C-alpha cells in the first residue's frame, strides 16, 4: 500500500511534465492532460486504499448459497492501453494489478508510448522492484497478440 502511495506522490510531483508529454504524444489540450495526470495519481491512491478492504473467507448470502474467496495474485497481468489519455488510462489498469500483488507487462499504444516509460521510471524510483512493472513496445497486431496469447499472462 505504501509503495502505491509513493508512486502517486511521484506522479503528483511530476504532473506538469506528464501533462506536457501527453500533449506531445496525443495532440490533446494541456488543460485536459493536466487533469488526467492528477487523476492518474488518484487512481493509484484509490486502489492502494481498496486493497486493504478485500477479505478472505466464507460468505453465506443464503442457506442454499455460499461463497469462498481467497486473495491470491493471479500472476503476470497483461495491460494494453489506448492512445488517448494513455498515462491516466494505464494507471486505471496497472494500479489494481499491483495492489493485488501481481506483476504487470504493459504495452502502450504505438502512437503514444512516451509516458509509459515515465510511469515505469516513476514506479521504480518510488520503490517498485525491478521486474514488477514491465513495459514492452510494438505494433498492436504483433506485440498485442504476443501478450494476449502468451499462456503465462493473465
């Protein structure tokens, strides 16, 4: 949880730079991308705080039904993000995977790759260990297929 909050802090500290890079990558207005950068930090905080609310155990909604839940990381999570607001949308997928204890392989859109590298660097600088958040670049058809069809990726 603390690591995810440190990533959020780093995003907030660099929100202006992220917004400028998003403008370069996507051609969108700064005023929109500045808000999206802050939203990215909020995404990390939201999932950092939500992960402590998950509970293992037995739930009996009725006498005839019962549910058993166990929190176990499912393994490497593949994340493919679109070109529009790529930084913020990537955090909406990456933060919950990290909060659940999973490693991530992130493939950003080939049209907007710059801030994906920034996110990986900010996460590493915040203390996320090497190999936990990984970024791969490539064209959707080839790189996306390799990621989605790999048997080890969830």
